[in-house]
C-alpha cells in the first residue's frame, strides 16, 4: 500500500535507470542519512560510536571493495587484508613525508598505492581462474604480510614494529590521535563511506561495471562482444584494492590509533569475505548488511548478559557467541544462498503488491 511505484512515470532513460527510481526509496535513503549524520552523533554514546559504528562503516567499505572484485567481476580473492594493510602503511608513510597535507587527502591517496599493488597481483587472473586464482591472491596476502614485518622503512624503524597515528586536525577539530573524539572520527568515516558508496554505485551502473559483469557471467562471450579481459579484470582488481586500501587506512587512523601486521592477516581477509558472501554477492546493500551481521551482532550477543543481569562467565559468553554466529551463518546460507540482500529484495517486492497475493 505504501511502497508502490504506481503513478510514478518515467519519461526518459535517465530516470528509468536511476539508482533509486522509486520515490519511497529516495525518502528512505534521506531518513537513513539523517539518522546517520544527526541522530547517532547526538544520541550515541562513545562506546556505541567507537566500538560499533566506526568499525561497521570501515568493514562495509572493505566489503564493497571485495564485492566489486568477487561479486561483480567473479574473481575470487583472499588478499583483502593485505591490500588494506598496503593502504594503512602507505598513509602512515605519507603522513611522515607530507605532515602538512590534509589527512583525508592522504587517506584517499593511500588507496592509489593499494590499487597499484592490487593490479600487479591481478595479472595472474588473465590466465587462471577459480581455485587457482584464490591460491594466487593468498600468496599475495602472505607476501605482503612478510613485507610489513621485514621492511623496517614501512614503519619508520619503530622498535615495536607498529605504526602509530599522529594527531591531525581539520578546521581546528582533532580527528586523529588519542585526543580525537569518537564523534569527530565517526563523521569523517561516515562521509568517506557514503561518498565512495555513491561512486561505486555509479561505476557499477556504467560501462565499466557492465564489462565487469559480462566477464563474470561468461568471459569468452564478453571478449567476443568487444570487452577486453585485460582492462576489465585489472580495473576490477585496481578499484577493489583502492577501496580496501582506503578502508585499511581509515581502520588505523580513525579507529585503532595504532596497528601491527596482525591487523591485516588472513583472518581479516576471511572476515571480509564472510561479510560479502553473507550479505550477498553483487549487492552494495548486502555489504552493509553483511558487515552489520558479522561485526555488530557478536558485540550485542556479548553485552546481552550484562544488560539482562545474567551472571555468565566471559569465556562461556565467547563460546556461545561463536556457536550462535556460526549457526546463523549456516542457516542463512541454506535458506537463502544469495545472502541477506536477496531477502531484503524479496521483502520489498512483496511490499509492492501487498495486500494482493505474491
């Protein structure tokens, strides 16, 4: 009744191909943005913003990067954590070399270095695919981890081997370092994620995105139709790594404050992969859902006993957390292999024809 496109006529192709062609969708996006930019900074406490919202947004951006490569181009990868590390270390070095440049500019530029590394390690995708490509990207993961440990120049010869975030300001507001407030860091991360999500949506709907999906569906037929596999695959690796690099830089500079190589290990790659698979391959909305499920749900399960006044051992809570999350992942993948985004799409479709039978 309320979610109908009846009477909303499209008079040109531009309106018909819009990201949100239905008025209700545009209103909903506006409400989400108001909640994110206004309500959460006003009513959210430091724990909620720093421990839930900031990492949720950062992992969402990393999931978008991996989804561009795996969901839209069909190229499997287990090197996401390492590409995030490239962005983090690149941003750290640039803050050392160019201390007067705006930190947000350096965060975005760090993605360029990650894109270059990603394109280099994407070269094997021109010859191999499937499981063999997974092994290749896994090799890239381990090689880059080795570089983060064995090349002291990357962490400025710090004895601890960690990268430590310096304090930076924008218009008099501290946004990085120990003195930065969670709200300031959250607003910066949110702004970057919203803008980059909008850019990814436009790329996917354009010529480049269509070439990625043609490679994913049938690369031989795509090549016969004029799509160049070299450009399509390497551009997918570059754009994917760019997003992962920016996410890695923000993870260190706007969330952790300091990081070692363990922050970018293969477990991080698997975590981002689970977000993409559970949220839905080939869906930007699914990246948000998958990140919320994998990151925010375990935190809520962990703090639930204290909210209800239950006296449960911390180790027991952690074990229950693992069992519940694992069981829910299996359940969702059995009930809907296309992820949470597919369930959301079906719900919207049912709303369009309600109360009539579907």
